[in-house]
């Protein structure tokens, strides 16, 4: 019940694109896709493969989880890049303001302009 309730809550937070097109396109060729479907239909003989059959239903969860993780990493990198850029712009602004203003401290330093 808890998992279903969490699934419903997550559904409310999905973007319009995810609601309209919930399935990610496969990167497999048509022949590879058929081979994969055939393997999934067969009953696995190995114990590990049998255990994996129990978790096939979680494939959509892992797709969404991986997508969210990738977006999180991309946003973290973008934030770091923007932070570096912001720092550089602050340095340039400070140099400009030092060059424009006149004070004893500024006069002791070489003029950046």
C-alpha cells in the first residue's frame, strides 16, 4: 500500500512529457528488440536469472530513477559552472570599481585599467 501511495504521489509530480510519453524509446535495433523479448518470455534456468524475473516490474522505476540521477548530476555541474562564472564576474567588477574609484588603498596598487 505504501509503494502504491508513493507511486501515486510521484505520478502527480511527473512532467507533461512524461504523462503523454511515459515509455522511453529503446536504443535497440528491431532484431535486437525481438531477441530481448524472446529471452524475457523464456523461463530462466539459473537461480540468479529466476530472482531477476521478480524484479522485471521495477524496470520503469529504474528508468525514472536513472533519469532523475542524470538530471541531478547535470544540474550540479551547471550550478558549479555558473558559480565559477559568477566568481569571475565578481572579480572583474571589483577590478573595474577599483580602477574607477580613487582612494589611498587603490592608489598604492597598480591601476587595472
